[in-house]
C-alpha cells in the first residue's frame, strides 16, 4: 500500500466555506470568503503574467471595477496573500551566485551576524539537516566565522522559479499530484539547460536592479531618486528577460501563516519534481543548483505536512528522486543595498 494511502483518513464531505466578511473599505456589502479568494486569485494571475500591468487593465480582464481591484490588491499585499513580483538574477558568464547550506553552533547568532554581510544577498535561519542558508554573489569562506561547524552543500545557483499557482484545494492538489506521480516513468535523465550568456550591466543598471527589485513601483520618482535616465530604464527593462527571472507568489491564507519546508532533492528529473510542486495552492519556490534542486514549499495544517512527507517518500519509491535532505525555514531575508526585504 502506498504511503499516500496510509496517510489518508476516510473521505469526509466538506461543506463550502460560507464565512461572511465585510467588504474592504468599510462598505456595507458582504462577500463570501471563497468568492473573494477567487477574485484575489484572478488579480494574482494578471500580475503573474504581466508584472507591470495597470489596474485599469486588470479591471477589464477580471470583470472587477477599478476601485475593487485597487482595494483588493492593497489588501492582498497587506495580508501577504501576494508576494512580488520580485526579480532574481540568472547566472551569467561573468556573474554567479552561490548557495551555502551550513550548520553553526548557534544559528541565531550566525543569522544576526550575516545581516549586511559583504556579498550576501540572502540568508536564512532554519531547523533540520542544516541550520543556516546563505546565497552570495562571491565565493566566501564561512568556515572562518565563529560557531561554524560544517557545510552540508555548496554550489552555484542557477535560475529561480515560482510556478503559476491554481485556485485549488489541498485535497484536489494532492489528487492531481498523485495522478502525475503514478504516470511517471524514470526512463532517462532530463535535460538541464545551463547555457550562460554575458551580463552587460553598468553602474546604472545595477542601481535599477536594486531600486526595482520589487517591480510594481512608479518609475519616475524612483528614477529621480537614484539619478538614472528614463531611456536607460526602458533599455534595462528589455534586458530582464535575458538576465533575470520574475517571481510572484500566491498564498491564500497569508504568507506568514504557512510553515515553509525546504527540500534539497538529488534528482535527474528536475522538471518532473517542479511539476508536482507546482500543483499546490500555495506557491512553491524553486532554486536550480548544479545537480540538485532546492524546493521551498508552504503548508499550514498537520494533515498537509503529513501528506507532503508521504509524497516525498513516494517520489523516492518511484525513483523520481534519488534522495533528499530537508529543513524548516524559521527566518529569512533578502538584502539589497540597504533595503531589507522579508521574503
């Protein structure tokens, strides 16, 4: 019997959630939570497909009034239902980022000490097979830091991805996941595109990257502040498809209410693994490494957690993965020239 079956209890009939919420902005109208989340997801889809899409266009495409789109989007950001759109660097012939998964005697001291550390662009405190994660844009020797114990993994970071999350329940998502897993056959190693191009950015382009890392900002005030011409901004925007990925996440219950599990998968079937984790209702985040894949996935209930780990063991049984290590992310941050972004 599959571990999925062992993990499942008898199916119960669940009535549709009809919790009534007051309309945003103090209006007298009422709306069901499920209906509002459907509207939120429609707005997310628009931003996922076109990060800089104006509110007017979102309104036309979703059938919601511009006022409603504006209010809903503000609420989505306030409650961390939507994350991003953020831009992340792709590796280039003349630019690399490196991932370090390490253990320190006191990870909290290491986490605080890494705040603003030269060349560190991301760091996290975790609990599990490693307790500290760092992404840097230079090769660094962390063994010199106080409390350093060991490196669990170190390697080049390739592309980062967030899949387009559907509006779906957890039960439905696991059913779809197992449909795919059942059909999976480990015939051959999947091709990994690791071709690199040169990065031709100067000082102004890096200013733009740091200033517009969160993309939905009014351009003119920011350009004045960083003293970059609009023409340079337009040209830089056109270069993003080659040099960066755009990451946008959807978290129906609010990002901070989920537990974040990070898996280091050893696999020859990277795309198949990503496809499974793309089916969850809360957006997963993928980081491609040399011969491994880091997957950050977000669950809330103990049932979801149990089903998640059953899935990972079934992936190993089906030989989609050779093995894995994992950890729970406790705190993490992205540091960009004086601007700290909680992600």
